C-alpha cells in the first residue's frame, strides 16, 4: 500500500475492495469480522425520535456522531431533492465505507440514515430526503460469501440484542433483507470520542 504507515481503512483498500466484490470474490483479509461494538452496553429505547435514540446509543458506544445536517451520502435522488427544494447532493460511497470501516476497526458504532423500500422517499425534513430512519452500524462479517454489516435499531429492537444485517451490494450500497427494505443513504462520521 502506498501509505504503509497509515492506520485504518484507506482509499486504496476501499478501491481494492470494490473491485473485488464487483468480480464476486470475497476476501476475509480485506474485511475482518468485527463483533458487536455495543455488546453489553445500555440499550436506549426509542421514545419519540429515531434520530435522537440512535444518536444517544452512539454516545453510549463512546462517540459523538456528526450533527443533524452533516454526513457523507451513500445514496441520493437529486430529482426528489429538487422537488422538495432540498440542496443537490453528491454520493461518495467510497468515503462512506471508509468511515464505517475505520470506526468499527477502532471499536466505535456508526450512525447511519436509511431509506425504506430500497431507496424510496424518506422524509422531506432531512437534508437527504431519502432518509426515513436512523440506526447504528455496530459490526461486520461474512456469511455465505456475502459481506454484511450488523446494525442496532432502537425502534425495531426491544432489548438491543436483536441485530439485523445490511448486505454489501456490487454497486457499493448496503441493503437490508427485512421487510422494510432498508438501504443506507447517509453515514454520520464521529466527531468526538469519550474513551
């Protein structure tokens, strides 16, 4: 690697990983398993707002995520952005994956925005109107030759033990397999650490 002394997930690793998954070959040496980084941490029960609950859950994991109108966009629909008078946004899936992998490698959760039904309309109050829900990515692994990311959902989980999976797609998106059809739209980088 060009940055041999650089710790963490870098652009070269991301590009290498994307080229590998496009060819259908999974390599465990590029993406090691990370168990649930929030294991044995207090679970925050959803009360009024999924974003607030996910943000507080992230804090319990030791990190402060970027605030409401910040983030790196994994999926946008600029036609919807125009329709709802939102700003035009630029996707950067490579950077989004770097953020997720670096934070997990350091042992921290990552707050992400999701759209329902694989990219349908979310909520026009969010900067990215595709965002309709927020969760925390807390781990990753490989199953049946597919890379997955574990997420904790403060709305759909009763005890914090019910982790769901988002599977990496050849186009670099992360899509869930539940009836909700979640797809990651925004990744909120952590801006402050508590331990």
